[in-house]
């Protein structure tokens, strides 16, 4: 291992050479750099500090701007650091603060270097060392160097002192216990007359207050003084920042501060300060109407300004105001809307948010109209931004602001046809969700779905596929509202559906299945004649549906014919004739025949199902077109029976089910969920499940008619029927309730939860007791006040409303630091608290919570002030005594601290009364230790 | 507080990076790549603020250089713009109508100036004159040291040690 020779040192390339070489790029950048790095590796081992430092400088250049690893130079950097020369030190400090991090192995070795330089008489060396400390401090460094920093905090060199102040913040962060040592001095510096130092201190406090404002409330008088006296905008901005954190915590403080802030607002010429004032007012002083008015006036000036920065910030400020003072936004509506077409995407998004903030149930349709128009002509990114925010605003809180769902559904349809639309999934979810939740909108939903389905052009857009799947589902599920089911069928089976992904294709086929069953049902069971009875057409769906199910449940077994009477909801305008049915069946065969060989199981299976029913019914359709209906007694009845069953299975409604519904079902007696399934046979054989405990999703009818259902299955898959299926069917027959009804489960291919109709549950008085209970508990229909047109019922689940509330638990951050600060400012009790509070003793966080509770306590306000004052000062006393006892730091510091405490008490309070009392109390300390120091009445 | 300062040329070359919050070398390159792309692509008459990973980046273009500073959500953007301007003025005063080349060749000096201006992510010195004085004082310290170092006798002494 040879270091560089004398010649190498003499002809070492300087940083400038490297830069020049890089710029000339004779041999390519990478090659040049790696050559330079090789040189550096050699040079950095030199014993000559100049050579070494030059190498280090070059290396830090390459590392800074070309991102080359310089961890290998950690130790050489320390060596350069030990050089007596300032220039070397500077290079070394620069390299170290750039490259060292918490896991740098030689970090431990730097402590002494830093300490030496912190104690140096050369202020620049001290400054370098401080700077480095601020960057690389870890717990150990912060702890070991706290005394030095503490000394520097009162250095008589202003340059050093202000830097020490700034660095203290980092030391606090890393080693919160240093607060006990340094905090008093830091606070002293608040009274320094030098603006530079003041700026530093205030900067530190504004950072500290961001993290935990409550701890700094006692310092409010000092901050207030600075706010009033400050001549420097830099300082004012930071003090305002502190107050915007403190004011919300203490109403009296806000009251006191609002005036000076308004003065600043009126008088300052500096835009930055002006903006900070505005922000303080709108975030923290929003209860003061006059102040807000003034601020909004200034915001308006910002909005009118040509400078895009001011415009952006103005919009941002408006957004903050909007939460409490919506008028501010409405007053500036024109500007906001105009900004939607600004060139700057940031401004556009900001104004979009504002527009969305203005949305209410009265104007939602106009605003959406405007926005959709903007979306049509804006670039794809912003277009989707708009659509996304419309979707999220309208669906907020279960479509709270939507009154006219017909309009909303058609808006959804329209939005999905916007060329850049990529919000397919969200639209899909909402379409299905609304379909499930809002009964009245279903006819419109089917209309919109049809409108989407019949357009072959949409199939080519992959972003829309999910919308189409929702449309297909809706048109199948609610086919009874369709004007022309035959047309729907054609749309669902059109050739271009081959462009869809298989999962969605499956939904298409399944929907086609439903439509077909519906058509067959109307054609056969009702004797082919459709009686569009006007009276039933526009019945509120809920009533007719529930009526139909009720009657159905009661009568179906005895008398199938009765059922059909009630199913008169269809609005079909195109008559369904035998002929059209035949065409329909042919169409299905034609379209789905090829899919029997599909590689996708979902598609294949569904196609097979559909073709199965076609096979089943076709002969009869053909038959009955020749003969009279009565002739085909034998087989015809059976077929129509099957069709009826299918239809009924499909027409049972789906409703939203709360996530926890399953959990609320009590386990039926004897049902053992956790045991080995091998015993299932035996267990099931033993128990005849009481039907009242049924919790299946199926309708009760399926239990009763289990036999016929299994018959049907066997028939459909006649070629596959073998022993195992019949066994299965047998089993299903006996224990039908443990099976999901197959008609239902088939239909759900999207991950929508299988559901029960809530309104149905209410008036079923059969054996679904548990289910009724659950849904009755979890479904709370909510009505809004009428606005001319009544808002349809939106089915809600309790959990949906509760969850977000439960999740918003404020988390306390930075416990140790703020804890330390509290200790210093408030003092802290040392002995375990009295029994009533003992449960809080070891948990700072819960303690704090208790404290907060007390702080926000309204009593603080008036009468009890006097008492509070007495108490608080006495507490203060207690704490400081306690602290001294436990403090292990040098006596000198203790002394100083005590002096500080006294001083602060003097300067801070007009609460001299109770002082002597406190001294007395101090004798028998801590008997009365209250958990929560009350904030003194500092400003009144 | 200011989390980092970046100087990026119009061609996307990095001219200065200063990190006040801990970022690993890997993160640093990533940040620069991300921000460089975003900021350089913004047109001239747009606002100077970019939302970025929950923070805000304030940037301003001077000639061919973009000065970027990353700050917290509730920091004052206009104040930071002023700090940037302040920095540029100080550079200008120090180098005498500063240009990109000055910063390229005196890369370390730009750092030293920035260090006087900002400390631990906070503005330290708002007076241009004071900073100029401080820098000059430190420069003279460096110069004297250099003269000593480069004297022939010193080199010989080193070599023959």
C-alpha cells in the first residue's frame, strides 16, 4: 500500500481541473469520473493534509453532483477535520455534513472533534461545527454535546449565539432531555433585542410549536410582545405561524391576537407577510367575522392579481376559509370558475377543489353541468381530476347532496361517455350502489344502461368496460323496468362483446340469462299477453315488490297461478310474442354457441347455462306456437314451472348488507364451525335444524321447494348427472339452508356483497327471524326534508356512518420532546399521583389527554380564574422543587434554572396573590399534585 | 423548515444540492429525478409552487438555473421565494453578476454562502451585507492558510518528513 509520492502531491489535480475535465468530456463522463475516483482513492491516503483535503473536496464534488458513494472517505474526512487549518476544516465539515448519516461507523469518533471546535475561539470554526451537528446529530452526539451548546446559547458573540439557537432545535429532536438543560436559556433569548437572534429563536419555536403547540402556551405573552414590536417581516411571519397554532387552543389568546394581526393585514406591504396574516386569520381566527372579512378582501386582491403565485395562494386561502365561511367562496365565484381554465394545472386543481366546496344539494346539478363541460374540453389528466371530484363529492356520505337520482344516474351515463374518462371503476361502483340503494331510480338506471349497452362504439374503450359491466348487470337485474327487453338482449349479445374481458363477458351472459328468463316468463306464465296496467306501472317499486313477495311466499306452493297476478310491474312497450321469443332463442343459440368452447370457465359455464335453458324451452315454444296451450299439459306445465322458478329466483332483490351482518348472526344450536369437517355427516344427521334459525341468503321458498330445484338442476345438466350429483342434491334437499342458493350465487361475479332486500325484511313474517333482526338493526333509512320533489330513500347501513368517526383518533406525536418541554415549562410531579389518578400515572399520552380535557374546560373562562391563578402558580412551585430533586445535572445549572423559574414567574404573571400560599404548599409538596397545570391567565 | 435546496440547470444538470433532512443517497437521486422532471416541464408563466409527496416545492428560475426549495405544507411559499431571491442576490454580489459557470467552478463557495444564509433549514441571516462580510472574512482565513500550504518550503518539509 503506497501513498502518493511527492510528485503526485505536487501535480495533484485540483477541483478545478476535475470540473474542467468533466466539461470537456474527452473520454466520456463515466470514464473520466472513475479515473478521477481512482486518483482520489490514492490521494486520500496521503499523509499530507493538503493533498488529502483536496482529494476530499474533489470527492465531495463528485458525490454531491454526480451521486457517487463517498462512504469510504468517512475516516479520512475525520483526519482532515483534525487539521489546524481552517480551509481544511471547512472542506472536511462540508464533506461530513453531506455524507454522514446515523449508521456511519465512525460517527462516534467525531464527538471530540466537534466539542473541540465548539469550544474554539474562532467563531467560524464554532459555526462550522454547529452546522455539522445540526445535520448529523444522533442521540449520542446530541447528548454528549448538550453542555457545549448550552454554553453557546449565551455566547456573547451574536454570530455564534444565533447559530447555537438554531441548532438547539435539532438537539432537542434527537435528545429530548436536553430541553431540561437548554430551554431556559432559549426562552431568555426571546427577549434579546438583536433581530437576528430573535429571528433564530422564533424560528425554533415555530418549528417546536408545529409539533406540539399546547406546551408553548405559557410563552404566549413573550410571543405577543414580539408580534407587536417586531419590525422585521421574517420574524413576524414566524410569530404568526406560532400564533396560528396557539390561538385555536386558547380562546382568550385568539381574542387578544386578532387585533394586531388585523393591523398587520391592513398595513403591511410585503406580500409574504400579508399572506401569512391571511392564513393565520383563516385557519385560526375564523370566528372573528371582521377579521375574516378583511382577510377575504385581501384574498380577493390576490385573486385579481396577474401573478400566478398570488392567484394560487389566494385560491388556497379560500379553500381554507370555505370550511367555515362558504360565503367567501361564493363572493369570488366568477374568479374561481374562470380559474378552471387557467394555464396552470395547479391553479386549475385548486379552483376545482373550491368549486366542489361550493356544491350543495341546490346547485349540484348546475355545477356538475359546468364541470362536465369543462371536462369535455380539457386535457385528459384534468378531465379525470374533474370527473373524480364530481364522483367523490356526489357520493359523499351516501349521496347526501343528491335529490334527483334520475338526474344523477343520467349524469353518470354521460360522464362515462366523455372521451378521456378513466373513472370507469368508480362509475361502475356508483351505478350498482345506487341501483341497490335507491329503488325509485331503477327505471332510469335501466334506461341509462340500455343507452350505454346498445352503443357498439363504447365496447372498444377499455376504460369503459367496467361501466359496461355495471350497465349489463343493472339491465339484467332490473329488466322488468325495461321498455324493450328484446332490444336489450340484442345489445347484450352483440358481436362486439368479444372485445370485453372474459369476466365482464360473463356478466353480459348472465344478464342475458336474466333477460331471457324474464321474456319467457312474461310470455308463458302470463299466457303471452302483456297487460301494461297503468295503475301498476308507476307504483312505488317498494310497495309492489314487497307485496308481490309476500303473497308469493304465502301462496306459491298451493297455487302457482296466483303469483302471476301481482307481477305486473313491467313497462314493456314492445309486445313479446311467441315469434319474437323464437327469434330470441335463435339469437341466443347463434351468439353463444361458439362460446361453449371458450377457454374462460366463467364464460363457458354461463353460456352453457343459458343454452341449457334455451334447449329446454325451445321445443315447447315451437310446440305451443302450433298447438293450443292446454294441450301441452304434461311437459308444458313443467317447463313453465321451471321458468317461473328461475324468474322468481332472479326477481328476488339484492340489497346492501352491512359488513358486520354476518357477525351478528347467532350460531344456531349445535352448529360447530371449527371442528373437522369429516364429522359433518354425523353432526348433520343428528340435528334437524330448526327452520327458524335459517340464515341463508336464499328465499324461504327455496327451502320448501328444494326438491323441485334439485330436479331442475338435474334436468339441466342431464348428461352429467351421475351418482355424486344426485347425492349432492339429496344432501341439499335435506340441509338446504347450509347451501347458498345456486341461482343467487351464480349471478354474482363482481365482488359485490350478496345481499338481502332491506324493505322486504321488514314485512316478511315468516321464519327468517334472525335475518330480519339483523337488517332491522343495521338498516336505517334516512329521509331528507322535501324540496318540491321528494328525495328517494337511500338505504344506509349504520357502519358506513360510524366508521370514519371511529377512525379519526388524533395521535399524539413526538411524545418525548413535548413531554420534556412540558416538564420545563410546567414542571412535573415526581411522586405517584393519588389513587384516583393512578391509572394515568405511567402513560404520558393519556395524561395529556386528561390535560387537554381540562384545558378545554369552559370553566376556565370566568369565575374560576382567580382560583386557577392561585393554583397554577403553586403548582409551578411544586414542580420546580420536584425537578430540582431529581435533577442530576451540575449544581450550577440547577441554580440557574431556579433563578430562571423565579424570574419567569416574576415577569410573567400578575398573579402575585397566592404566591406566599404557594410557598407554604411547597413545604408539604405534592400532596395536591394536580395532573394538569392550568394555563395561567396570562393575557387578560 | 426547508428540507432541501436544489439547483438544477435547464438541461437537468444538478448544480448544487443541500439536504437539511435525512435522505439516503438513493433517495436523493430519486428526489432529483422526480422533481427535475416535474419542474423543468412547467411552463414559464405558471405559479412557482409544486405539491410533492405531501410537501411543497417552491422554485424559481433565474437565467438558466432553477432554484428549488422544499418546505412543509404550512410554510410560507412567498417567504421562501424571497429567501431564494435573497440567495441569488448574495451570489450575484459575491461573484459579480453571477452566472451558471461561476457556480460550476466555485461549487464549494456556493455551499459556503448557502451555509451562511440557511442553517438547519431555517433562514439565518437576512442581511446581504453581513453575509458578504462573513464570507470575506472566511475567505481571507482560507487564503492565508493556502499561502502557507503552497509555499515551497512547506512542500519540501512535508515531503522529507
